[in-house]
């Protein structure tokens, strides 16, 4: 195993860690368990011990590594610039390789093949798959089934998925390929619509397009774009991620675009990773490397892009008390912390209140909330407690996975809170639309 | 005292070994989830921020209540095994090293804030609370917890209590002992005692003061009553740029001599500035010999006067320019640069070794000249960042650990610098503690009778020496102590 790890991981990256421990309290799993084995410093120590042949990759060691959310909070905390993601991702690829040689490839389970790889990356398949759920929700059958305990007949992971499902929007027609700019044209941008996001949160993509248009952007939505490949990359099947990446390279006319806009933090982070994927998987193919780097270089989170462009002042009043949750893949992976807050500050009468531990993972972490149910629930509860303590009526979350997770926690708590993408709030303000009915009472002072 | 190897070894005579019995007793207290005893889970506990000496404990326990700590300590006594408390493991001196193995009592699951009382200005907290989490909880109240070690984002209150932590703002506000008014302690024999309390002036012997800084050798802190400090109404943060290190140290002396007590007074030399600039692009002048980061705080009417005086004094000492932080964001960034300085060193050199010495403030120019000279003599590059206001120096020796001869020279240079600190009337640690790292200096630092009094005190409070053995004070022929020769300096490459 040691040699396999050394094949994948650049050993010098281990040496960047000086073992100071400043990352520990930035790690959600360490905050919850207090166990050094579940801290970034501890995990680096474990990975290095395996690489050095000092420890075998036992099930116990594997457990501690699996429990890592990939939130990269430790990278923000680390003063030495340790690139933890560049350690754990290749280490996972090595473990994956080892497992498949031993004929124990988890990625061949029904869950991975059928759902994670077979369904999530494809918005159309997702829409079809979710249609029954949407009808059940409309007819109230889901609550009936819950009451009758019918869902207990589902496998555990499907049951969790069912519980995570938000009220599903009506299926919408695909966005037009080109949307024109309002007023003077200031930029021409591509819109990356994502997979799960487009199936479950299609209104967010539409709001993003409208906000971009309102800011003078012509928006191009290539219909041949596909999933970013994050689900595959983070679970150690990088080859498929590369296939998706190359399809996206073909879909977006990079040279003719000022930027490619992403409104899902996880997707944006992965597109930026395309340059690492290029390094790792296209060593022999400089053309592919250049193309992937070019695409990665154009990627901008919508808030980052708007703040760079200079946003048009929205005018619609939204007298709400809101709090902003930092999605890990925005704040840690892309270092975007202020821009979404600055944009929200533009909305007349919106009061933004601080959220304790705003940059600690909510437990969604891609498919983590399906594969590591227990820790995901603990982190959701932690996030919920902090949200409730903030006294906000609206929780702003710029990542589809976080939104699902936070919405589910809020639904369970029975509190009338609204979880929404910041861009949708901005969109309401640009369009002078009121907030949803249930929020139009004055917030209680807190 | 037996080492725990006897308990972790399997039964040899077909009966259940004492070790296995003891583990079962522990399991009954903390549950499966609160205990680690597999070799591959103990490994990460073999060192803290000090990585030269290593020893894994035989079992790690995560108690959640004082009562659990009591039961654990009593069992350790019953089975005659050593135990050591641990917080976040950020000690730079091996304070959490389980010398001789034994039981590690990790306090990270006791992290609640039990009470915040703003009117009486105190908070009662559990030991595993992260230092900055207390300040975070106080945000918006107008109060904060003053001790702010550079590791405050991760280190725990109990670790601060054990090492009597300082930080940049200790110059004006004092160290941990000035901010802890009471403690709940589980003694090495398993009794719960209350030291001090919430009121400031108390008639009894100041046992709280005795406990703070005892590096875990007098027992395990399970609760702390800490003082809350009013946020300053205003502050001014300045950056003085000097041609030479000597000019900067003269400015420090001039400022203090003028009767000004800055909230913080930090010096960074050219090497550090270079690393910080690479990491944070603050716009530090790369050609300056040294910069001083100076902060004054207090009432709005006073700070401007003080700031003006400081600017004048810096100019008189030869400062090329004095900049002011113009916004809270700029101030924050300046502080971030300072607090993450050690980490940024990774950008200068593959390995480094930080020392933590103290000299009387007026001897700063002398020790810095000595450090420069020492670097030249040994052919080692040394850069400096330190709490100038209280004479606490942190020379950082840069090297490549793959070069063995250089590594030995670094070790030699470190020792010479610390010896020089003692010679100048200072000490070998300002805030990192003695731990296991600097045990050998204690006899150089103190006379025989001084060490004897401290040893007697420890013998009274920790009679069998089971609690945190081989820390702080040298223990002649202590059971369970292992002589670990120091073979290399440096904090790089921890394994």
C-alpha cells in the first residue's frame, strides 16, 4: 500500500505540515469528536504513516480518513500553506485503486453505480426520477407514506435521500442558449448550470441568469454542457471526472466569453480543480492540459464576478433578517468570503446578522450526507443550533448540497425559516418582488 | 510505579491481565466512544507541536465530566500508572508528551461555556474550550478574554492555564495568571478541589496562582473562572520601518522609557518580512532591516496623543517611516501577518527551529547582536519575530534537516542563544513552557536550592509523580521516565 500511495501523493506535500495544530479547531469532525485522529493534522499523520509503511491501511485508519468531509477548512486555517486537498484526494485515488485490485471496489455498489454515478450527474434523468416524488409531494402522499412507515421499506440511503428532498419545483424548460443583456452590454458570459442543481434548484439558475442580464451581461447557456465531475473526483474515480471535464471544454466557447459563471460552490471549486486534473491525468497531452486550464481560468463564482464587474444597485426592498452560511467550496476552496455578503448588503432593508461558525461545514459535503449519515446529522444539528441562535428568518446558502442539508434540518425543527440562494434574494430585489408570504411578518426581536 | 506497558501487554498466565482489567474499568466510565486503545489510533497522540521526542500513550480517554476525570485518576492510582492531560496538543515544548506511556486524558470534549457574567466580568468555562471560542462568544458584549497566544484559534483554556500562556497583548494586559481567578482541579490523587473563585480579592493562599503554569504537574484543571476585559474604546496600530534591527530595539526601549505601555509591541526582521510578504502581500518594505508593529489602545482622547509620541520616538531612533493602519481591515491584516508569521517561514526554508527566550528589555540590542553573530559563526540563517515589549525573543533558525552537519550546528546555535539569555539575566522560555524540551536548562536557570523548593512543592501536591511525569522539573531517577536524547532541532518533518 505504501508504494501505491507514493505513486499518487507527492511526498513533499506531507513535509509542508509542521504539526503546529492550528488546523484542528477549524475541522468540523474534530469539533464534534475532539479526537486528533479526526483532525487534519491527525489525518496527515495517518496518511504519512501509511506512506512510510509505519502503519497498515487498517479499517480503523480508513474510517478516520473517510470521515473527512473534504471541506478544506483546514487549508484556510493553515499558516504553512499545506494543501490538504492535494494530499487526501490522491490518497483516496490510491486506496480506490488498491480496493479495486482486491475486488472490493465500493464504486461498484448499487448506490454508487445506480445513483451517484448513474443518476446525479444527469439532470434529465434526475427530473424523471424525481417526478414521482414531486407528484407524491403535491398530493401529500409523501407525508402519508412517512406516517405509514412505508419509506422504511427503502434501503437506508434512499430513505435519507427522500428526507433530504425539498419541495420540488415544477420542471422548467431548458434555458435558451443565449439570453440578451439588459441595457448596455458590459460582458458576455457562459452559465454553468450543474446537474443536481438544475434538477432540484432550477429556479436558482434562472435567477442567476436574470441577475446577470440585469447587470448588462449577455448569457450563453451551452446545451451540451454536463456535470462537472465532482462526485466522481471526490470518490476516487478521477477518470470519469476527466471525461466530463473534456465534454465541458467542448461545450463552452472559452475564447468568446469573458467568464464562465457558476452559482453552485461545489461545481465552481471543481471546475477550478480542472487544472489539477489536467496535471494528474493528462500528463501526456499538452493540448488537453491547455484547454482544461483555460476553462478553469475563466470560471468565476457569480458573486465574485458581479463584485468585479461592479453590480447595478438593486432597488426592491426586502425587510428581512437574514444570515449567510459560508459554503465550504466557496469560502475554503475558492476563498470567496466577502463578495456574497457585499452583494447582499446592496439589498434595501435587508438586515444581515452574523452566523456563529458560518464557515464550518453543515455536513452536506457532496454525497457525504448519504454515505456518512451519523456525522452528517451531527453537523446539521450544529448548524441548525447556530442558525436558530442568530435569530434570522432567512438562511442564505450558495451551494445546492448545503441548501438541501440545511432545509432538511430546518424542516425537522418545524421552524418557519427560508433557505435560499443569495442570488435569488438579489433577483427578487432587482425585480421588485416581495419575499414569500410566510415571511412577511416582522421578525421577533432577538 | 509500573509503566503501562504492563497493562497493554497481553495476559501471560491465562488470566485476565491487570491491563485488560483496567481498560474494562475505563470503558465502563467513558464508553467505547470515549476511549482509544488500538495502536493505529494512538499513533497521532505520540507528539504535540514539539516533534523531536515522541511517545505514544497506551490508552487515550475522552471524559466529558469532572466526575469521569476523578474516576479515571483514581483508577490510574489504583493500578499505579502515569497519566497526562492534553488539550489541543499545540504545545511547542512537548507539554503533552506521555513520557513513559500511560493514560492520556484528553479534555477536548469538555468544551462548554458554563456561565458568562458581564456585570461581574467573569466567565466559567470547561477546560477544553478553544481560547478564541470564548472571545467569539463574547462578541458584541463589549468584553473579551485578554490572553491571545498566536495559537488562540486552536489552543485550549486548560493548555493556557498549564503553560501560563502569553501573547502579543500581554505587554499591557498580562499573561494567563492575571486573568484566571479560580479553578476546579482534580488532584493527582483524584480529589476535586476548588481554588480561588469569582471575586478578585480573597483571603486564602493563592493556590490558583500556583497552579497556573505548573504544566499539568499539580493536577488536572476541569473548570476555569476567567476574568473578562472591557474592549478598548479606541486603538491605533502603527508600523515603524527601520534600517537596522538595532535602531528598532532602541526605539522599543525609548517607547517604554517614556512611560508608554503599548497594548502590543512586536518586532519582525527582514527575513520574516520577506516571508510574510510572500504569504500575504501586505506591502511591507522588503529592504528595511526591521519593522515594529505597535498598537496602543484606551480612551479615544488618549490614543492619538500616545500614537503621536510613539511616532516621534520612532523617528528619533532613526525610523525611515511610520505608517498607520487606516481601517479595521488593515489592522486585522497586520495582525494576521504577525500571528501567522511562524507558519509563513515554510516559504523560506524546508525546516526551521523556533526558540523562545527572554531577556530584560534593555538587553534586547545585545541579544540580537549575539544572535546575528551566532548565525554567522555557525553558518546558519536566523530570522527574528518577537514580542519586543516584554523582551520575549523568538529567533527562528532555518535549515535543511537532510543536511546532518547543518542540523547539528543549528542545535548548537540554539543552545548558545538560550545560554546567552540566561547570562543576560533572562530565561529560556517566555511562553512555550519548559515541557520536556527545556528540562535540562532548569538547573542552569535556577540554583540547587530553588529547584529543591519547587521539587518539594511538587512532591507535596503530586506525591507519587504519576501526574504528568517528567515535565517542568527534572526528576532524578523518576519511574517511567525515558531519556530521549535530542538528536535534531526543528519542527519540520514530524515523523
